[in-house]
C-alpha cells in the first residue's frame, strides 16, 4: 500500500482486495496499471441511458492488457487469441465477477451464423456480456452490429431470470464525441472502451484525476505513517 498516493486510493484498494480476494501479485499489478485512477475516471463518464438503471457499472473506460505481448503488427484474431491464452489475466483486469463462456460464440439468424468475439456472464449484473474487439479506432457502424448481437442473445440465449444482455466494444482508440453521437439513439445497453497494450504512465492518470476531482496527494512521508 506504500504506492498509494492518497487515503482514498488506499481505502479503494483495501475494499477491492476484500471483494476480489487478490493475491499480493494481483494487487501489485492493479496498482501498477493505475486501476484506481482508471476506475475513478470511468465513474465520471456519463453512462448510456440503457445502462443507467443497472445496479452497478462494472465497466472501465480504458482497459490495460499489457500481458498479451502482441507483435507490432497484429490482427483482430491475434488480439482475441491472445486474450484467450491469457484469460486469467484478462479476468483480473475486467473483474472476477465475469465468467468466460466462449470465443467466436455463434448465434444464428435467418439461417446464417454470426460470431461474437467473446461472450461472458456477469454474476453481479446477472446478464450475458458480449465483447467485440477492434484493433483500430471506433467507428459508428460498430453500434448497429452490437445492437444485432444483443438482440440475438436476448431472443435466443437469455434465460427468463436474467437481465438484458450488455455489449462492450473494445477498440484501440476512440473519440468520445463520435461515441456519444453514435450511441445517442440506441436503446441497447452497451459501452465503448479503449485498450492499451502497455502499462500507462500513472503520473498522467493521477494528474487527470486530480484535475477532475481536486484530490489532495500524500507526500512520501505521509504514505509511510500507517505501515
């Protein structure tokens, strides 16, 4: 906990450890990846209207998947296969309430097969969660494709006791204004997030968070007082 720069951050990780049952290695990784800062910055983002009624929002605006070790030039299939090979690390990043179901999950509509990149079930939300992976920048047409997948999941796979399926479009980058316009008329619960293949600069994340919530930082002397 000596890496925590504020009382709020320290208490956040204590609560997260209790909830997720982290090992020392897992906690260290979360701190190094700026999980607290990314979580807090994500909370400040306005949720799409269909998601506002959910009891909790387990999604981040930015995911760090530094464990993939992908080549400089890679395809969407490489990204998907890399996440499958490193599913334990990916679950650590997205949260242990996510249970992996399958890759390239098939739904059939009109006699044709369609494949969802990754399908999960979220225990807290009690719903299916479809992940679509994109190696480039977010494009508005991705929304209609996810709408289609969620409609198919709800019509064919969702059980009566489950909530409507949720979609996550994970892109290499996104323009928030483009995302906002693209999602303004959709009635499906979905999110758009970006991923990073390297650990972020925590100082940059801390500065963004400080500017957002005016959070006071502890100096190095204060950090060690409670150890």
